[in-house]
């Protein structure tokens, strides 16, 4: 047994752990949130522009 | 950490979206990160086809092709704040069938490249083990671990993913300069032999044309910067800046790589090597430089795989969101704000291609898919300028000399198809058959699920004439 073979085994163990973590989080997320919410993103939806619009509206209201 | 908190807070709102946290440096890291592995391997097969001189001719002509790609992409994407890059461009400017095809080109080009990068990591470990006297090391665990680790990183958030890419890409880029200084590249014939650079053309001008196919390796993937469009803070500023500086970086890196490796290693050997930079460092006989080039090769392959996972997932996600594929793929993670289903779905696909071990076939499929995508760009550019003339839509960048870049790009794509036909004619025909079959499937069986109005959400003015 040499360092490279040990490294190979470590990679198998590490990969198994990472894939397991991904799968657990994947199923947890799917079950915790509504499907409509998870699928609600839209192209070109710009939070920064939305924020600027809301700040501009606030400023208008204060006037 | 702050980004995660922000993401979680946003996740509690009614609508969810990808997180806008990226700047020009991340865009640079995404584009150059995907490509730089081509400066460490693959490009050298162009030397095998055209000799050292033929390779640099092909390198600069293909550099012109990619400069046109970067200019056209920068202009169009500076107006499209949507993930999916060229897929989103095609959807808005040309139509659904073109968009579906371009989306597929992107996913296959990047997923194949990801598999090829992971194979390189495995092969590199085998090579390192051999240098230490360990024969027959199995590369598979290294291939799987590379893909699993990078998929995990991508799943957990785009900011950290591309920050890591920036660091390892910068190290890989600096490693080329380390070789330059160690070889005293500025002093003729100390280490870099000038006679090795200006060789005769071994297969004449046809060999130079044939070299075009592998010269693509010097730049393949720079167009991937467009996939970050929905996650950059300022799409109009960051994308053109990151893409154009990335292209300049690659032109410098490609020329230096050719100069150093062709000057250090005879072209007959270099043209068939799988790890040319590493071999050039070994030819120099400096153990420190050999170690630096090993790290450079490893980091460039990892950075490339990291960027391709990011890009393939965004393209797949965008197609799902528009129902070009099952809508299920269009989900965003509420905490990490990433297209988590698409990222996870493409992991076994990449691993299965990686397990074939057929590096040259996988790379060829990736290059051809990329080339099909570049051929779409001139058509896209002509339609974009005609339907949305200058002044009708806010552009972050306007590329100069239109239509010459588009015409040049189209002409160079045609030459590269011919070059590919010379070396991989059967694969070219097989791939065209695949995309035609996929188009028929989309037209007859998938397009009925697409909601035509829903796919256009951006606040663009009506095109001229409509």
C-alpha cells in the first residue's frame, strides 16, 4: 500500500460523503418548500432594479 | 456567510431568483478558468498537424475567431440579463428551434469538457504516481472526486464557486510566467531554441488548416462568460469587461505557451504529448518548475471543470424554466440560490462520460458542439442589429466595425469545419445526425409544452417591424 493508493481510497470515501450530502439536502429542500415557489424564478428579474424602484417610490411618498 | 444569510432572507419572499453577487473578476475567472486547461494540454496536437509554425498561424487565426465571438457575445449579452447565455440570445432573437439547439450545444460542450477535465486530473495523478515509481494507479477515484467536489461547491453558491475559480485560475496563469522566467524566455537559445519555433510546414498549408481544429483548444470556452448574466451585479458593465479582459489574457497565455513549449521540446514529440507543459518543464530539468507546472496543470483542469459545471447547469436550468425541457429543472435552491436540480442531474452524466476514458472522442464532441454554437452567432448578430438597431435598446457595449466581425467569424467557422472533417469526419456526421434527431423530437414532441408568452419576461422593446 503506497500513498497514491491511499489517496485513491480517500477519494472514494470523500466522493461518497459529498454525494450523500448533496442527495440529503436535495430531498430535504424538495420536501420543505412548495414546488411553485422553487420554480418561481423569471429571466431578467432584477432585484437591484426592483429595490431602486421601491426606494424611488418611498422618496416620492415622503415628498 | 453574509451571502448565505441574504439568500435565506430572500428565499422567504414570494418569488425566488438566482443571486446577483458577481463582479467582472468573477466573469474573468469563469471564462479564463474554463479555457486555461487548453494552454496546458490539447493545443499541442495542432503542432502535430501543422508543425510549430503552422500551430502559431492557426493559434492567431483561431484567436481572431474567438475575438469576434467575444465582441459579439459582449454586445448581445450586455442587453440580456438572463442565465442561459447564447440559448437566451437565440430564444429572443431567432426562435425556439434555434434556441433549443443552441441550448443543447452548450450543455454538451460543457458537460463533455467537464468529463475531459476530470479525466485529465486522473491521468495527471497516474503520471505523478509513475514519476514516484508507482505503476498502474487507477485514475477513476480521482475522476469521481473531482466531479463530486466541484458539484458540491457549485451547489452551495455561485460566489464561492467563482471566487475559488479566480484564485486557482490566477495561479495556473502565473505558472506559465514561472516557466518563462525559469527558461529565461527573453534570452534566445539559452533554453528556448529559436530553430524549434520556425520549422518548415511538415504537411504544407493543408496541415496548417488541419491545425485549426486543435488550435480551438487555446480558447475553447471563453464564450461561457455569458452564462453569468443573471448573477452579475451589473450585466451591462461586468460581462463585456470580464469577457474582453479574459480574451486578452488568453491571447497572451496562448502565445507564451506556444513559444515556451515549442522552444523547449522538439515539435515531433510535443505534437503527441498528453501533458506538454509538464513535459516542457521536465525538459528544462528544474524540479521546482516541474512541480509548479504539475500544480498549474492540475489547477487549470479543476478550474475548467468548475466553470463548466456552472455553465452547463445554467443552460439546462434556463431550458427547464422555459419548458424546453421538463419545468422541474428550472428550480432554484431557496438557501444557496443555485439551479440545484440541474447541477445534480448533470453529475452522473459527466461521470459516465468520464468513465469511458475516451479523452479524444469526448473532447471532439465538445469542440464540435462549441463550433456549432459559434456558427449561430453571426446569424444572431445580423438579426439583432436589424431588429433592435443602435439606439433602440440600451447596450453596455457596442462592438465596432459591424458587419466585419460577424462575416469573419462565419468564414473562420467554415474553415474550421473543413479542418474537423479532415481529422474527425465520421464524428462530425454522427454529431450532426444527433442534433437533427433532437430537433425533430423537439418540434414534434416537446414544443407543445412551451408557453410562448411566458418565456419572454425581459423588458425589451418590440423588435423593429413588429
